[in-house]
């Protein structure tokens, strides 16, 4: 395959992914259909199947792209080369999650189903991007504390990433959820993604 052909395929895939992202901002995962996506693009519904076999694969490609964007921010953060206090590090790492609402929403709401209904090759692409983000987090931790041990980094990873999987729901409760919580007497966090993440990161960090 020529370079021009690969670039054309990439542009077409990104057009489909962009349409999915636009729809997901106003519709739920189950409401978005291949037909809806085709209306937002220059492709017919059958043409979309040349690039993605299922709706879930489109969402997985969108999530992969979002992870790549986050990893780029993490790499910039870890490359600063300036010592930070525990509080400052937590704030700066939390800032990398701002603008990642789509990433957080997909993995909170629908990731298990999306992965189950995507081909192995597509899942491999996502897991590769996810792994790059994990390694970038390790590099951020090393920048924070150069003598940090592998066990400490592992402990941080396996507390922080599961936390991310529920972050969106805590930051964006629905009106119905808030009403029921109020009736029962459950306090709402009433915190942003940044505030929740900053608090979690600070608690998880080993002290310098």
C-alpha cells in the first residue's frame, strides 16, 4: 500500500471518528447508530463498514485517539525536568485530564461492551495506546521522584487507573441521580474532574 493510500484511509477513518465524537456529545452510546454517523460524514452506511465492522469499533477508535492525546500531554509534563512538590505535582497531573471528557465518559459508561464487540486487532490498537499512557504515567512519577521504586509506581498505577474508570460518573451525576441521592441523604461530591483527580493523585503519591 502506498503512502498516499494509507493517508487517504487515515483521513477517512478520522472523518468517521470525528462524526462519532460529535454525536456522542449530545447523544448516549446506545442512541448513536451507524446510520447517524453516515449522515454526519460523506460516506454511505455500507461504505463505513469498509473501515469499521461495528459501531463499537468506531467508539474504540475514538477512545484510542483520546488516549493518544492524553499521552502526548503526559509526555510534555514528564519532560519538564523541574522538581515539584507533592501538591504541585498532583495539580499538574490532574490538569492533563482537563479536555479529556470524551475519554473519561466512554470508559466509564461503555468500555466493557465496546471491547467485547470489537475485533481483536482493533482491541490491540487500543490496548497499545492504553499501555503507552501507563508508561507515560511512570515517567511522570520518575520525574516527580527520581528514586521512586517499581513497586511504588505499580501501586500508583493500579490505584489511579481504576479510579479513572469511575471519574466521569462522579463529576457528572445526572439530575435523576442527584434527586435520589438528595432524598436518601447521600452527599454529592460536587467536584470537577480536575478537583477529584487532584485529590486522588495527592493521596496516592509517595511523599518525597
